[in-house]
């Protein structure tokens, strides 16, 4: 696949109680099913996938979406998932296909599924509420953990900073939570000069996220070539490769996050399609 990956130096800062694990190929068993590294059962375990691009011509989008549902249901059956998050670009420039992907695929997930629009969904609060029953910015609470979702695109595919007033109001309401995760399809910061057309430049958003000690991580999709972590100050921003589309990492996969009883957080990327090629680059 084509790539637009750019490399940055490894951050030396601490990662705020978030531990990175190797890609699960390291733990793969002979039948290609991965094994969790920890015997202890986490108190919360969830998956993030993004960039399905359902409906993109020239791609096998139906097969990609079916595979995603199968992978996640298999993961749930073997290791248990409390929820699944689809972090944007569910469809490819076809908001009329949102009801179809929900009914034919997402509704077949065996765990609760939460979504947020990406720039290719061409969706706003009204469209999202009609299809999914909630708007394009919201939050959910699961005991001591909360998730905050906010749209980063408009109905024409333009990139927009998330609603910072909503973020502040919501994060103020969640100060009693031990852990808060923020879900934004497009990252609010450009780490490199060449990323002006890839990510957003939202310093107010970044400042807000840094202002709340219980915000432990942000999760993004959008750039199909990224499957690791970048930092703003000590806040990690995680990526999860891609499910569909015609570019990105050679494999298709998703990210797992586990929160343990002591509130230690572990996260790792799953090479679900089992393509043995990783981190390929052309220059």
C-alpha cells in the first residue's frame, strides 16, 4: 500500500500510567490467534478501529467490514470486550450508506459499539443522531472511566477543530473520574511541518486536554499509516492503522486498551489481517 508516514523522534516524556505493549504478532500462537500478555482480568477492556471507508469504489469494502466484525467478535469471545469504538470514516463520501453499515455490520457486533464521524462521513449532529441515536459529540461513563467523543469534520469533508466549549464543559463534569479517554478522528496537532494537510492545528484543544490530569490518552484515526503513539507534552495520542481504504499500513487491524484494577492502562495494536509485512515505507 502507499504510505505518507513521517517519522518523529521517540518521546522521552513519561506516558501518564499508560504502558505500550508490542504488536500482538509478538504474542501470536500457532493458529495465528493472539494471547493476552497478562493473566489478570482487566476491569475494562475495549477495542478501537477506524477508517472502514465503506462504499469506496475499487476496494473490497464489504469484505473489509465483514472481517472487522468477525475479528472483534472473535476477540470478545476469547478475551472479552466491554465496548468497541469506531473512530471515524465509517463510509467513503456516502452518508447515505451510514444506515446500511450500521444495520448490516455494526449491529452484528456482540458488544456495545460507539461511533464518531470522520471527514469522509460527511455528517453532522443531525445525521448522526438519525442513524445512531446520539449526536456527533457526547460522552459515556463506565464506572470510574469515561469516554469523550467529538467531531473533527464538517459535512463537506473539511477539517474542523472539535467543539472546545463542549470539551471543557464535559471534562469539568468528569473531574471525579479516575480515567478519561478522548476520541477525535483527526488529531488536533501537527507534529511535523509536512502535516498541515493531514492533521488539525487546534492549540486550544491541546491545552484543554493537558489541563485535566484524569485525561490519560487521546485516540485518533484518519492517517492509515499510523499505528503507534505520538505525544503532546506527556499526553499520548494513539493511532490504530485502518480497516478499509486503499492505502496505509500493509496490514489491517485495530487497537486494544485494557484498564486494570490499579488503573494501570495497557494498550497494543492487533495485526488482525495477519499480513506479515509491518512498517513498510517507500522513499
